């Protein structure tokens, strides 16, 4: 039947691949910033808004909304369970000596 939602959310697209984990996102950022040593954790900054929220103007309630504003890295003082070692995931490239003939 046309127009019937058969369990699929028609307003949301499917991911193009498996979503990345926190560790995988941290690794991508370590490589992006060219970091080669030290432990790093993912940093997520949020914006928080408060106000009247509801499905229509007659059903408003006090509420809050959260939005992700930025994602980055922070250097870890103590390596934790989500810390990533830059030396392991993005080691320095060895320079090869060229010999002249």
C-alpha cells in the first residue's frame, strides 16, 4: 500500500556505513591533527537551551534542549578507558636515507 510507513522512518536517512565509536572518532581526529605522541580523549562541547517546549502552543512545558556545537581532542593527564595513544594509531613516519650513487 502506498503511503503507509512499514516501520521505516521516511524522514531519516540510513547511515552510509557503520557509525564510528568514540575511540574511532578520537583516532580520526588524532590523524587529522597530525599528533604522534601522547594520550588523547574526545572532547564534546554542548549548547544548552531552556524554555517552553511542547508539541503545540496549548501543551507547553518547561524544558531543555541540547545540541552538539563542537568536537575535538584534549590531552589526557591520566590514560583512561577511552583514551587513545597517538603513538600507536598515528606513529611517526621513519625517514629513509637516500644513498647517492
